[in-house]
C-alpha cells in the first residue's frame, strides 16, 4: 500500500505500526498515518457520554416560556409535533431527522464499530457501521438547531419570560461531546484494527 504525503506528495510504502506509533514523511517530517495510543478509547468514552446527553436532551424540558400567567414547558420533540400539527410536516420531519434521528444513529453506529474493535471481536456489520457513522455526521446538524433556538429565544424574550431548562444544558453538552468524539476518532487506527480482525 502506497501513501502520499499530504504536504510534499512523496510516496511511501505503508508499514504496520504498533499501538501509539506514527509514521512521518522522510522528506518533510509531516505525519502520514498512525494514532494516539488511546484514540479509540477516548472516542468511545465521548460517544457514550453523547448518547446519555442525547437521551436527556430529548426527554427533559428544554425551554420554559411564561406569558401573561401561562407557563409552557417545551421539549425538542414537542416542537416537532407542534410544527407537524400546524401543517409544516416537511419542516418537522427535517428537524426530527437532523436533531434526533441522525445523531442517534451516528452515535449507535460509532458504538457498534468501536466496542467490538476494542474487545478484539469480529461482529457482523462493524465495517458498515464504521463507514456509515462518518456519512451520518453530515446529517447531524445540532449546531444549526442550536442557532435557531438562540434566535427564537431572543425574539420570544421581547414578549415573554424565557428560561432554559435542564434539557437545553444537556443539548449543549451533547454538541460538545459529539464534536469531541468526531475529533478524537483517528480513522486509520480504527481501520487498521478492523482489518486485523477480518
């Protein structure tokens, strides 16, 4: 297997590396491949934390709106249901897909690929899970939803009293942990260990 240096385009023959070792370009010294010793373990820890926060952010109250003595507690899913009942079914479906379904499946596919790999087990579907989880990341748009919530909260605050509830803080933590999991995952380390199990 030949690997091209991303900095200077020099070709190198790929050699197997030990855990935590990295290969560098012989010309410019740029990293070619290899991983941190605990890249997959950190990714799994962040991913499990993200799963817990995803469940909490969707089950706990997200925002409370008080207007003229009426208090309404809102969840992410209650907003989706309200949009669907108001006739905005495609928008409700898109929000459901990008804030609940895609993040859930991305997290579950990460776990399906990482746990057997770390345990040294060959499990059906782990190659599919490793590929599909990275593709689902493009459909997981939690940051866009957060921006929409901030804009809506600022506009609502002009007319009513708005307060963030525990579900919102779980959602903020979910964004942080999911971003950390994506950043910690070194795909070369994952694929090297998956290939060794085949």
